C-alpha cells in the first residue's frame, strides 16, 4: 500500500477516463477494470479482484463502489478517495451540463436513436462482465454450478440479490469444508 | 447491490401538457440541500436489488419531487449518459433543484455512506482476506453475482432477438466477444461499436 504520487496520478487519470466509458452503469466497466488493474498494472491478483467485486456487491450503494475498493487496495484511504472522485467527476460534470441543456432537446430524435443504439452495447458489456467475473472467481465445478444455478433461478423467479448471495456464500463455504 | 443495469425505457415522449421539469407544478415540493442529501443517502443504503425501484418509490410516490413522466424522462436520459445511471440521476436531479450545490449534495448523499462502509470493509478484508473460509464465501458471492448478471442479460436480450432486426443482436455479440473473450481495451472497442450502433439505430437496420 506504499503508493507514490505516480500511483495516485495513474489511478486518477485512468478512472477519470473510464468514468466516461462506463455505458449502462458500473458493472459494464468491470472487464476493463480487470484488464487494467490485474493484467496491465498488476495492482491486484485475480483472486483479489474477484473478492473486491464480491465485497462491492455486498455493499449497499451504486455498483461503481468497486473502484473505491480497488483504490483502497492500491493506495490506502487516499487512493480510495482519489479513485472514487475520479470515477464520479467527469461523468458527473457531463451529466450536469447535458442535464441542464436537455430541457431544450426534450423528445428530440437523437434521444430515441441513442437509446436504441446503446441497449445492445449494454447487453454485450454486461455479458462480458458476467464471464470475466465468473472465470476470475474460480474455475472449479462448484463456482460454475453456483453461477449457472443463480442465472437460471433469477431468470425464472424474482430473486432478491441478498438471498442469492447468502445461499452462494454458504455453498462456497460448504464446498470447501 | 443490483446487478441489473436499468433497461433504458422506450416510452413515448410525454404529452405536451406535462409540466416542464424546472417549473414544477405548485403542489410539487422543492427539496432543500439537506433533504437532497438525505434522500440520496437513503436510496443508496437501501439500494439492494435495484436502485431504480427505490429511487422511483422515493422521488415519485413518497416525496413527490417528480411526476411519473418526469421520472421516466430523467431516467431515460441517465441511461444514455456515460457513467453510473444512478450517479447521473443524482447529478441531474440535484442540479435541477439547486444548481451545482444541489448536484454536490445529492452525489455526496449517494456516494458518502457507501464510501465509508466500503472503507471499513476494505480494512477488514486487508486483515482477514487470506482466511480460507472468507475466501470461499466470497468466491460463492462473486459466482452468484455473475449468475445474476447473466439472468439480466437474458432478460434484456429477449426482446432484442425477437424484434427481427439483425444488427442489434450482432452488436451485442460483437461487444461481448471484443470485451469478454478477446479482452480488448474498452475505449477502443466503444470507439468502433458505438458509432456503428448509432448508425444502425438511425437507419433502423
């Protein structure tokens, strides 16, 4: 956790950029965070990344809170604050100015076009996140069974995420014991 | 928190008679900065299983800061802006009531409490993260979260594949392959995919 100002600058610059590319919410940027934090910078291991993702899921609040955990892991409390601000700042500024201007474009054609255009991209990104998280979390049969079982259950039944997480945590524990 | 990005709505633009958002109808209360902070902190902390559902209940049904039409319209806009949908929602709503200060109050409410919580969690993880029992439980949770995302994908993709159009499913599959399988950098992939998808949506391919 010894981070120089270089590490903080890298964190700030990278997550500020990423915030503008997170289409459809924080979870769609997970594969990109994994690529950069694990494969490029070696800030975390696969295991630690999957753990951070799981902990972020267990924390109430927006999904993008995973970046706070990554920042904390890399550079302590300061890293967590820098990363969180970077992830909220540019996208927030963008929303501030576009939101203010949007009154003038109400019902404009581009609105519907962009909406239709981004849905398939969001679907592809979310599917990619699911695969990256599943393969990062573990290659064993139990992890795969939990992923498939949760997917099927949640597709056909209204499942509260907390129940799914509780059941999966117990299954994971029992598989180890 | 929820693994499901809210599906951008395809609702028709509201009727011309609906109130423009800044000039809210007289019966609509105008929240103070503190009320904005508290509202978004509450949404954030109760945000398991869908921040969208919680924010709608609070903003439209309980506090009546927005009409249902205003809510849908604002959320549709947030879905096409970059960044987390609920973050954009807090910025836009805060700024509509109190400008930049309102946006800051709303974002502080949204991010502050989970930030403190997650710092505590991170500190605990730094000490006990290597305990085998904890690691196995977290593996289970991450696997389940991946499963929830897959279910969301399936639900979102169903109407896409049924619509008969060829390009949207192709865009979804290409995005998945580039990011999930080939693990190419996100900005590069989006720089190609988004313009292609916008062109296809424009021409209704």
